[in-house]
C-alpha cells in the first residue's frame, strides 16, 4: 500500500472511532472487532513500523495533522475547545491503542510517535501514551483529566491553572492513597469520557459546566484548601454519581 493510501485509511479509521464512546464493559469487544475488521490495515501499518523514520513520520503524523486541520475550521473558541477535548479522548481511548496493536515489535514505539507528533504540534494539549492493555479494564489515573478540564476550559482557564493543579494534587496525594478513594477515581475514569462527550453535544454545554463548577468543583477546592479532605471526597463522589445518572445511564449506547 502506498503511503498516501495508508494515510487515508488511518484517517478513515480515526473518523470512525470518533463516534465511539468509552464503556468498560464493551471496550474489549469493540477493540477486538476493530482489530478484526482492520487487520489488513494493521498489517500495512506494521510494515511502516519496521520501515524508515521518514515513513514513520508520514504515517504517524497523518491523524494529528488531520485533527489540526479540522480544528482550524472552527471559528467558535468554545466549540473548538470542546472538539480538542473530544479528539484527545479519541486519540488516547481508541486510535493510539489501535496503533499499538499492529503486528510489529515496534508497534508501541510507533504509537508513541503518534503521541509525540501530537504533543509537538499541540504543546498546550498534551496527552500521554495509552495502550489497549492499560485501559481495557478501565482507566486508572487517566492520560489527562476529563470533567474538570472541560469545566475549566469553559471558564477560559489553561490546563495548568491553579484549580486543576489543586484537584489533580488531591486525586494523586489523597484519593489514590485510600481504598475508598481509589475506587472513586476508578469509577470516575470509567464514566467521565462518555459524560464529557455527551455534555459537549448539548446546546447549553457552557451552562452545564458552569453549574458543575458552582455546585461541585468550587466547593471541593475550598474544602481541599481548608484541609477537609474527606468532606471533599464525599462531594466529589456526589458529583460523579449525579453526572453518571444524568449523562451515562440514561442514554442508550451507540450500536457500533
């Protein structure tokens, strides 16, 4: 397969998975179906994985470049920010893990090159390398935050803003060090990608995110600052359960 044709096929695969939503109980089945359906494409990608650096860059860079070209068409900052988050979720949940599944010893390195090119082209929107094995039983810590990031974007705050830093520190230093906290973080990462994707589809997404900030995240930050760590965990848990009910279970999953 010529490089240009391979690029076209990889972009087609990426566009297909943009309609997918992450669910722990169906992820493995969907990934296996994708690997079976696109076995030929994965074999062609494996040849590139074992080829020259020039071939690597041409194949690994096609999807990041496609995404950037699509983002440049969006004139609304809010819609663009929502699309950035959707694309980041799609990259780490579906496309990058798929690239790591090609039948080559260099497959994971190639997947890492996709991530590297994205991070070089979008330095303020960095993602981590994800693998099928690392997320098929549910996200653990996550390549990036989901709901909190979406809320802060709506408020015009950058990825390294004070609020996100405080909440991430609380997650890493308090929740993940406690059994009841680890379970909460696991639950959050199992439902948050789908919740954010569905909120982003709403015409009043800004209002929804502002409500989440006012009702949950702002109080959580105040609790963390005052040392009320357990009270924050309870509030955080309340947020996850409410959003799970409103935007996760009450929607039928896409048939694909």
